[in-house]
């Protein structure tokens, strides 16, 4: 590792991760812990954090009321970074009005807690070194197959509005002089998340493209998701939005074919759009039947080298870990 990059990583010794017991949060916490960081995970039940990580040294829980920095803001110093990944799962099932309120409300509450924590730290005369604010490529709404980079405006779907509000919830950190990165994440492939839900049908040979199969499916392997977040944390020049998506673009049909090949199963049975809409309503329309070709232009320009730039490689590695 180049000395300059090593020194940048070593300067940041404490990382506070909201959503740190989730799929992405755990992977990031383990990676940074291996690099010598102390990991603090605010949680409503901090005693559960040790259990989630198997007692991994260097990972500790802190009290969290879900709305403020009470219980963890005092851990912020000049060598601390904050990563905000907290929010209700968007793909757990049909979006009822109550579910939609929870999806948005959980993200806004987490953003408010980050801002409260930064304000409390500032009152002590300190501020965190950086903040990574979670977001999603759903920010761009429904798009065609043309590549979309970080300069594109937000869409007008529910997910686009939620992502826009989630990003804005911590925009005030920049007023405190805190470097802020916005990580617009795509579908993450690993031993959990969306892939785990797909596998039963595909292993039975019942998988296939969703709807017409022409919608784009941006993806990123879990190792690259955590690696990109860590890279942006350790890069003092990094700020603003970044698309966390592999550089290879695929549509739903190509994705299904690649997963079928990886499992040595046929993947030709499409899931009809009308059936998905009937079963899952608006969630199917925005999560499954439309997509965006998210181009990681700024991430590549920032010097991040993907471990799994192709879908075949990402699937092979993800399936080996399942």
C-alpha cells in the first residue's frame, strides 16, 4: 500500500456507523476494524452489537434513541468519521402507506440524529473529520439504458424523493466544515440482501427476468461496497455524491441469465409485470420493474479499483460466501 494512502487511513481511528448491524454496515465495520479503526455502533440495544459481531475486538455499541446524538455524540473527536446507513428496508414487502412512512421517517430521523451529534460535538469545540451519508441510485428515478452519472438530477418517484430527502437531512454538516460524501448505492451482491431472496427460485430452475427484462440492474459486490466506502472515507479530497455501482451495465434479462449460469440452472421463466404489480404494488414498479444505468464515474476518478467489476465475477464471489 502506498505510504500516503496508509497514512490517510491511519489518521482516522474511530468510525461511528449508524446502521452498523445491517448487511452493509457489518461488512464495512469488519473491514475498518481490520484496518485498525475503533468501531462504534449506536443502537437502541447496544448489548446486541457484541453478539452481532461475535465479540469482535474493536467493535462496541453505544446508546441510541433513534432521533438524537444522545449517548454517542460524546465519542466524536477530530479523528472520528461518521457513516449514516440507517433506514428501514425498502424491499421487505408491499408498500402500504404505513410502510412508506417508516421508510422515509427512519431515514430522516437518522439524519437528524447525525446533525444533533455534530452540533453537540461542535459545542465542545470539535467536529468529525468526515461524514458519509447513505443514499441509493433510486435517487435518479426510472431511467432508460443510457449511463447516468452523479451530475444527473433526481427523479420524481417515491424512492427518488426519499433519497433526495435522506441526502438533504445531513447537508447542514458542511456548514460545520465537515467533509461530506453521499454514497448512492446500487443492489449489493453478497451473502444476504437481494441475492438471498432470489436464490430459492433460481436454484429450483424457476428464475428469470422480471417483467420485460429490459430494465437496467445496477449492482455492486459487498466487498466493493465496503471497499468503496472505506476508500472515500480515507480520501480527504472526496466529497459530494458517488454512484456505488460496478462499471459493467446489465439489464434484468442478462442478470437472470448470469445468475442461472452461475448456479447451473435454467433462468428463462419471466416473472410477469402484471403479477408483480398485483402482488407488490408500487414497490414492484419502482424496485423491480424499472432501473437506472448508474455509472460510477466519480468513484473511478477518485481512484477506486473494483475487485469485482463484472457481474460474473461478482456473482461467483457472492455465491461462494452464501
